[in-house]
C-alpha cells in the first residue's frame, strides 16, 4: 500500500485559496461555537470526566457488556450478527440484502461502513447504494470519500456542489443557491426511501442495559431509512457500548455541543426492536478494535464518540483538509487510530501535527490525543519507518548534540552561521525552511562566547 | 539558591542577546546564575521526531551538566516542557529525576519561585502581541487556553503588564498554534508556513508592533514568515523586555 | 470458532484492568420557568411554539397555521385531520401528508426537545415523511434536562422513541443553515393540556 504523503497533499489544498480560507474559517467557527456551549455549562469539565470514566469502565468490561447487549437486543426481536473484519461485515450485509431481495439500499452516515469499504463491495454485486446524508451524498456523487466525519463536504464550496449535482442529478449548473441545492437533493432522494428494499444506519451509542442503539442526526435521513423499508441494518463498532440508559444523559449532552455547538442534534433516535412486520439487524464489528483494546498506550482512542471536535480545533487539519490524510479517519483522531490499521501506509500522519495539544483539551471523553501522537512517533522510529532523510538527520543531530566538543566545532566551522546547525536539523534547509520564510541570520559570536568574555570561566 | 542557566542551541547560535538578557535579568533579581560551558541541547528535536534513541546522548549530557544546581532555568518553554515531561531516553536515576523536576522556564521561575512581579527598570512603550507557545501554554500551564474557557491566570501577562508604557494588541485567535512545531516546520513546510503567515497577519491586523514570547523558536518561525511577507513586525523575547530593552 | 466467540475471546483477553462505573448526577439548576426555557430553546433550534387553552378547536388552529395544507394526518384523537392513520397498511402511503399531528409524551427544557415513541406516532415514519409536524405538549410534562429525560420509563418500554428538537436541518453546504433537510420542514409545538389529566 502506497505511503500517504500528507505534506504533499496539503500543498495542493493550500494552493486553492478560496477553498482553504472557507474551510479554515468554517471549522474554526464550529470550534468557537463549541467553546460557547462548553462555557455555558458550569458542569462541562465534570461531564467530560464522567464521559471519560463511563467509557473507560465499559471498555474494561467490554466483553460482558457486548454479551448483555446481544441478550437484551435479541429478546426485543433484533437479530445480532458479529463481524471480525470489514470483509465479513460486508458479506453479512450482502447476504441480508440478498435474502430479502433488496436491490436498493438507502443509508445514513456511518464512518464504519466507509472503514469497511462497504459501498464498492455492494455496488460490485449489483446493489444500488444511496447515501442519504446531504454531505455524504455530495461526496458519493463526486466519487470522493467524506473529508470530515460530521460535515463530509466541508471542503467544497457551493459552486462545486452545483457542478456535482448538475452532472449527476440534473440540477441547473448555474444555480448555486444553497437552499436550491439542498431542496434538489431532498426531492431526488425521497423516492428512494419509499421504494428501497432495505435501510442502513450506523449508531452513535449502544446501550447494554436495554439492547438499544442510538442514532443522532440533524437531517431526518436515518429515520426515513429505518422506518420505511422492511429491513433495517445497523452497523455498530464494538467500542460504541455504554452500560445504561442514564449514561446517555452525559453523552447526548456532549456530542452535538462538541461537534456543532448545538445542545442536541435535531433528531436523537433510540432503536430497541423492529416494528411489526419488519426486521432489525445489528452487526457488531471488530475490525481491529479488540486488538487496539490491548495496546496500553493507545486503547483510550476507543473512547471516541466521533464528534469531530478535534478536527475543528486542529490548525493542521483546517489547513490541509481531511482528504490529505488518505484514510477514513482524519485529523487528530485519525492520526492516532490509522497507524493501528496500517503502520507503514500511515506512518507520516503522526508527524502531521505540531503537538500543540488543543485536541486533547476539546475531546469530550478526554482522549490524550497529543500524547498518543508522540508515542506513535516513537513506534514508527522503532519499526524503521521514518523517511530516510529524517532518520539520518536525527542520527547525526543526536551524535553532534551528545558531545560538547563536536557541537562547538560544528558551530565554529559554520562561517555563514546557518550552514551546519540547520543541516542536521533540517534536510535540504534552503529548499524547505527557506521556501516561504526568511532564514535566521548567522551571528559572529554565540551566547557562550559572550559568557566566556563577560563572566569569565566561573 | 544556585541556578544553572540552560540556553537552547538555536538561541546560543542565532539569538545570543536572549541568553544575555536572561542571565542579566536573573542577576538583577539577585539570583546566583552559572552557565555550564559543556551544555548542548535538551534532546527535544530528536525526541519529538520519534527518535528518543538519538536524544539519549544529549539528555545524558543535560543531566550531567545540571545535576549540581538547585534549579535549572531556561528562556524556552518548549525545552523546559520537554525536560519535565519527556526526558526519558536516559535512566531515571535520582539525579535525573531531580534535574527534571527542578527545570523551569524563565517566566514560570520568576512568577512561581521568585514570586517577582515588578520590573522597575523596564520600559517598553510599544503595542505588543503576546504569543504563548503551545508547549508553554498547555504543557507548562502558563495561562488558561481559550478552549478551556480562557480567563484565569496568565503568567507572562502578569509580568509584562507592570512594564511601563506597554500596550497589548488583541489578535482574533490568541492561542492558535503558530505552526513551528520543531521539525514540523521543515517536514510539513506548506502547512507550517501557512500557519505562520496566518499568525503574523492576525497580530499585524490587531495593531501589534512587536510580538513577544517566552519561546524564541516560535518567534524565529514567525519572524521568518513576517519578513517574507514584508509586514514590518518586530520580534523580541520576553527576557529582553523584562530586562529593560527599549526596543 | 464462530466470529462471535473469537471476538469475545480477544476482547476478554485484551480488556484493561477494571475501572469503576461512576454514578451520573442530574445536574439540577434552578430554572425560573420550565416552559419559558423550553420555548426559548425550541425556537433557538428552529421550532415554533403556540399556546392553546384546553378545549381549543385544534383542527381549526392547524388549518389556520397551515393554510396551504391538503392532507392532515393525526395520530392523536384530539385532532381529526383528513387522512385516517388506521387504514395505512404501508408506511410509504404517508408520502403525501402535509401536516402530521402527534402528542408528545414529555418535553425537555434544556434543549426544547419533545419525546415521541411508537405509541405516539402509531406509524413511526409520520414524524419524518410529513412535510410539517405538529406536536401537542402538556406544559406540565416538561422535565428540566436530559439527565431527567433519560430517567423516564419510556426508554425501557418502547421499541422506538425519538427526542425531536425543531425541524430537520442541515448546514452541509458552506455552513448555510437549511431547515427542512430531508425530514420535516417545520416543527410546531402547541402547548395544550393533555385531556383528562
């Protein structure tokens, strides 16, 4: 698998001036909205601690909670399936669709289904998959993955959407009025809900106590997908478990405030069993989660409730866009979970970070994101997956800086001042540092020289 | 109280006046300061690049150089943060633990240990954009970040606000990262430069004449950006302002 | 070994050491008026709020509020409407409903949400396929916040329930807020006492 080059992808993103300006401004605005909501609740930090503690408890007893969920859900009339990985998940979905004669599937947003690459799998087997979330639909019609887990088309401007829709659903290419575009997608999608053989959703939370799963949306597409066709399939990552209904009070209060700066999503739905004459199937998916559970430094990442707050605050994400990470999960959370999927392919991602730490502070479940980024960097080095240039530079730097004599000699040898010091810190300094910045001026004498001259050999 | 002065490699090489100001300021405040001559680096550039193995030599040297002092003080928040949080490539002997625990960034040393707030010799009649580097802000808790509600304590501001004539500009995004990030500045140059451009433009639009910080690394990056953009902004380390620099 | 057994075995083997489960408090705060808080938050989320005295002709009120509506379908006996819900065999038949009418079980002051379940919808999709939704709500049945909401028994008794907060919405294109994404275009809460209570 080709290694993702985040820096290369980011330079293309930055070159599109109008797009990057909007992208950065829009997501920073979501970050500010989150701040307003958080500041308005005196109990915000307490809620974060509770959310984190509930998740950590649940993960430490996950097997019991999974069994409890299965037992309650089954008693309510749900069918529970288990998938080791994405391939098994996709096969289960296809088998269910086939056995029900469903050739069209309407689905609401589920990052898990993207992770499993379900769409192409089904389409290759003759199933028409309709993404119903507006942002996901734009991306599907444009043959691009979603770029943000909450606002999938945030990197596009209305003109881009007008182009995509005019190509695919027959809108007027000259009309980029947002209300017109949204209404067009509403009208185009509606017949699919009415005729689809099956509907699919993800789940934000799965409650073990009652066998309930919760789907939080704003558009109404999940409930249309679930309540019209006779077959409802829900894909749920095993880490979505929480113990009790009352725990939802904490998570539902935090999710939309963190994601969009609104107190709750317009629709918060709780599914506990099929309606009469219909079937409800849940697929509990592992796909590397049980393995990550055993990683002492990284299992906290399983607490994630997919709010996207880390992406909104991340200055790197806002200026490079989700697609530059080359993975289903991007931004800070992506940077710490993608290497667990494929270390080599995603070995540049933990370096797409300044370790500024604001992601850790906005995370509603207190994932220590920036600390995990630091730890992944150590692992990537240990497994010899650093780019050769960087490793060599660090090796040389390490040797020079371990010896005062060599270091002094190196500084003195640099008549121009900037020659040697940056060379071991920076590969090809004049190409990288100096591309868009002035280089610091070399100095005739160092601080140490001054000290020796003015304070003597104390 | 014996204080060892640690001067980061890039300050030693490119901004010796910052080291001079730090030393003079501590001496003015009555502190006995020595600069161990055999120091090099705290190990951060290598460790942050994932190469803790390559940081070991510099870290071992750091511990050896500063073991004999009550405190180690440095005009660099990111270096102090690295020493306290990540100087783990060396065995954690009693000596290493003591050095790590007693390593302070300059402002936090003055604010928390010396408990000084007044600098009667200082005068800086300029409009200043205060930049608190991310490791200094979120790692050393120099202030309360905006995503945690802002307000509350602010150590560099507490020291600067008593300086005669000083005025503060209010940028739109006071604590968004400026994009230096160590080797990030080179290996993720496109985003790093864009972040730096945005940062200095924000300060310029807020009317800042100078950008002041506890971290010369951030300032070095921002200075490089501002000069390329021709913004006319000036950059100065907080040690220089508190030590009485007029410009 | 089945996938289930394999997954459970691997989870069991990898689980970190036990962490305690905390108790979740209700974070009560003194609210001058639950109804006022509910109304303010509902409107903030794009919903509308009307008040009606007990005995009001709700059919007339709804006709007045939605003058262009042709099909009104009610799941509550308090409103007659002109489309009988009982005769609906397939949910897709509700495709042409202009105004759906339901009575909410309770409201939530913190968010302006109303709680509706299968029992209130009769046909679940009524709350999503209708172009507009009217929710009757007894203002005495408003709980302060979501912690209180999640202690209601309804969650343990129904196969499907929803906290609806204003109309469906999206801001997926350039952050421009649109009400009436794919579900209801508007949500109007009519505060009117529950009959017989």
